[in-house]
C-alpha cells in the first residue's frame, strides 16, 4: 500500500445560511438554483440573493443558472419572483 493511497483528501465544510437557516457545503462554487433547492425552494418561484455589506446589507440577486461562490458565513436570502397583488 502506497502512502498516497492512505491519505484522505481534506474535506472542508463551508458554513452559510439561506433565510437564516444553517447549511454547509464542501463545494464552494454552485449554481444559484442548486442552493435554492438545497433550502427546499423552487427556483421557478424564487431567486437567490446574497446579503452584501455589514451595516446596511443589500441583497445581490443571482440568476438561476449563475454560479455563486459560497464563502464562510455567507448570508443568502430567497427573493420571491412575483407576488400576487391584492
């Protein structure tokens, strides 16, 4: 048995939230639609946003097929695409 076959690759889980719920991933680059599905949300109804900034965070909206870089402690939110008007 060679030394390289004994060494396991280091798995690093990245913690982040979607709508305040905690998630982790070992893949830092994912499509926005995949992150929505991970949170149990339908990408046909919701868009993914990321809260950017500390004092007055603003959501940065991603298209469903856009690649998102998930960083440690990233804060994502779901954004409803359309809401019925009363």
